[in-house]
C-alpha cells in the first residue's frame, strides 16, 4: 500500500503565483476613497453643536472623523505613491527625493482638506 506523497513545493509554487490586478483597480480605489472622504466631510459639516452635549450623539461624528481621516490618508498615500517614479527621476539624491515627497504629500493633503 504505497501512496505517493504530494509535492508540496510544486503546490506552493502553484498557489503563490503572482496575480496582476485589473487595469482599473487604482481608479476604482481612488473613486471609493474620494467618495468616503466626501461623505465623512458632509457628515461632519452637518453637526449641530447643541446636540453634542449629549454623549449618545458623539458616535456618528466620531465614526465620520475616523472614516474621513483614514480614507483621506489612504488617498494621499495612493496619489503620492503613483508619482514616486517621476519624483525619483527628477531627484539628484536621496535628500532631494525626500524633500520632493514631503512637498507632494502636503500638496495632496491641501487638495483633500475641505475649503474653509
């Protein structure tokens, strides 16, 4: 009664083959993050300060703040990462690249933050 042992190395190689994401994945992700950020901003703008005296009313604004910050940060990171190769080609050294990246992050954050 001889059973052939499975070839684990071949099974792992087959299971861990890289999968290319769809071409429009970045656009869909960016659109979703923009929508979440805008919805969170709208929720935060609709606050009534008088209603904030009751702690039971803090859940929705707190959730909107968390969602807005998270989606906004992910959106900034996505957009900055997309332009990394261009910044790297324009930079003369690592310090210059870091400065350009910080500048790009601040510009993207300004675009996302609500106009006041």
